[in-house]
C-alpha cells in the first residue's frame, strides 16, 4: 500500500499563498477590468465570507515552490498592497489555502 504524505490535489484545485485583502464584488469586473500594477492581482477563492483575495501572489499552483522571504520583504509587500488598494495595512493578511480552478 502506498501512503502519500503532504498536500494532495486533483486537477480541479490549486494551492495558493498571497499577501492581500479579502474582497467581494462582481467577478467579471474584478478579474477582467482591474489593473493595479505593482504585481497585484485578484484570485477567485469563493469562500462563504468573501469571493476574492487581491494582493501580491507568492504562489498559485498545484505544488508550492520552496522560497525564502524575509519578514522585511513581507512588510514591504504588505505596505505596497495597502497603498495600492488604499486600505489600512492592518487589513492586509498572509492568506494560504486551496481554491477551485
């Protein structure tokens, strides 16, 4: 018998890591019409309390790449997201999870 340790997914899901802000809104407008620059984009998540996370995507794929980021770099990315979206930096979170593709 084979045992799989770690994250297991199928073709209809994708794991993600994003420094961003949870948002709701019209999916067509958010995904097609927003262009913030600064490497900021929106991921469709469709959770019960929110539909999107907009921010800097660190990883969005079936397998997470191994990366090393300093806390200072996280702080700079969070400030960029806050400034670009015009929100308080306390609203910016490091969000991880799995979403439908």
